[in-house]
C-alpha cells in the first residue's frame, strides 16, 4: 500500500487519541485499505517512515506536556488533590505516548507455570532463571 494509507492511519490514530477514544489500530488499518494480514500485525504500518513522520509532531508535543506535568509534580507546595490530578494526567499521557510510539500500553500477558506441586527444585530453578513463555493469544498491544 502507498505511504498515503500509512499517513491516513496515523492521522486517525492521532484524532482518536486527541479525543480520548479507545484506539484499535487493527480496525483503523483495515479501514484504510490494508489486508487482514497487515491489520493483524499493526507494526507493519506503524513502523513505516510515513506513519512515523506523521505521528512525530504530535508525539513530540505530548512528550513536552508530560515534561510540564513532571515539573509541576516536582513542586513542593502541592496538595494531595493537586498531586493526584497531576498523577492521573501523567498516567494517561504516558499511555498515549506509548500507544503512539509503538510501545506496550498494558501488560495483559498470562503465563503458564504449571502446578507448584509437580515442580522439582531443579525445574523451579530453571523456570525462575528464564523468561516465561506467553500463552497463545498474547498480543502485547
């Protein structure tokens, strides 16, 4: 697909994030003419130069806002209520920055470790020393 489609996807993602609407990159990508195989793997669009070029100015502005929130949070005379409002804003903007930059926005992974009763000391050491394997369906996005 042309870079115009990637730019259109980026514009719609920006629009939805700006409105605080839940973003489904898969649906947006499909809406802009990409095949199911591409929509199932959004990074094939979000890692393109066109997408990144379109997202960058908005992402940079969000990072500046996050920095302002951080600066305000570092202030010494904040009430608990003011701090909570800033903390909530920081959480939301960090989520959106991760979303726009292709990072993980939440951890919904489910790991199978097996039954504790069936693990020997050797097996437990092995499992602890390596990363757990994600269960099928773990998208991470």
